[in-house]
C-alpha cells in the first residue's frame, strides 16, 4: 500500500528559515507507481496554488510530471523494492526527490540521436534548474529542481546548478 504524508510550512515555504511545503509518498515497485507519482505531483502543485497562493506555471506543472515520471521510472527499473518520492516547494522551486535502494549513482549518457531509449536522465538534466545525486547509507537520493513560475518574458528563470 502506498502511503502519503504532508507537511505544510509557515510562510508558504518561501521565506528565509521557513519550513518547506512538502509531501512524501512511498511507492510500491509495481507498474502503476509511475502514473500514481505523476498524479500525486499534479495534486501537490495544485494544492500549492490553491492553499498557499504560489504561482505555478503550466510549464512547471508539465515539467514536474515529466521529471517525476523519468526519475520514478529509473528507480523502478534499476532498484529492487519500494521508491520514496518527496515533493517540496522552497525558494520558488519545486524539488522532486526520489530515493531508491540501488547505491549506483546515475550518469547521463552522451547524446546519441541513434540510441533508442535510455535518454531519461539527459531529458531531466536539460529541463531542470538544479540536479544532484547523493549516496545514502542505503541506496541513493536524486533531487531535481524546477522553477515554479516563468519570468515576465515567458522564459524560465536561469539555471541554478550547485
């Protein structure tokens, strides 16, 4: 059974020292977990807009679903057992955090238009403002950051890679 826990921080998770707005879900490794993760991401961002009044552009909504799909797919494909996904809003970004039990850190492959498949990490890194991978005592944690709002010119805010 999947489980969800929500935490809503003060000040909408946006000010210095404010707790982030977040939701965590444990996903079973069955085939339905990818669609469920995308659905949870849409619901989370919809609540962020409705309950906290934070702007979430259509582009941010779509990119978050894409990133969730790719990261959960990779975790399900390469790691045995459950997947833990955390969504949180902090500093005008939505952070998608996916934990799995495989200690091997993912590496984006070099671009090869002739390669069929295995482009997920390349896609994620092309659309996010920040990306990091951490080895954990068990497995690893992958974090991708996506700007919530487009700037007035319609462009997404600049990349903020650590």
